[in-house]
């Protein structure tokens, strides 16, 4: 079965502030997903809002030096929680087959968009982190200053 979140390596590496942020992002994302699922038109902006939310999330993971696989684990953990909350609301009835299929398609579409946006933001964040490390050389490398002076021209 599922390991409890506290046992996941990515979760153990998070600070308390990051964990609180993780929970808040999850709650907000669930809210957007539920709105996206319940609308048949004008639903696109819930995806746009969701993207903005998870981009921050992906960037944080990159800046905190988490690996791509840790980000994927965190995202999938997140996804399972959100899908469960959306499909089996507390005290609610399970959807009928046809309704359930539509629900699953909408949820999948939404979460797939979120995964791509998260990874894109992670990549940008990782590039920034690498660039920052190059600006502050660990040893006195002449190449770093040469590259810098060439760029400023």
C-alpha cells in the first residue's frame, strides 16, 4: 500500500515552511480542479490559475535542489490525494459509470496540464540555480570572468 507521507524521502527533506506551503498548494489546487470539473464552458482559466500555482511549486523544488524523481514522487502523491478527494467527496456518493468516466477524463486533463507546468518551472528553476552557481565560482576560474565580460558587451 501507500507509504505515509512522513516516510517519503522528499517529504523528510522539506522544511516545516515548505510542508505548510505544500499543503496549502494542494488545497488550492483541489479547489481549482473541482471548479474546472464542474464547468463545461469557460473552464480554461482554472487551468491557467492552476499552472501559475504549480509553477511556483516546481521552481521551489529546483531551488531547494530536489531531484526530478523526487519532484515526480511529490507530484504523484499530491495527485492521488487530489483525485481521491475529487472522486470520493466526504459523505458524497460515488459517481455513476458515465459520470465517473467524464470526471476521470476532466481530472486527468487538468492534472496532466499541472504536471507539465510543474516540470517546466522546475527546469527553469534548475537552470537559474546552475547559472547562479556559475556567477559565484568556488575556485578562481578565469573562464567565468571571461564569459561574463563577453556577455556584458
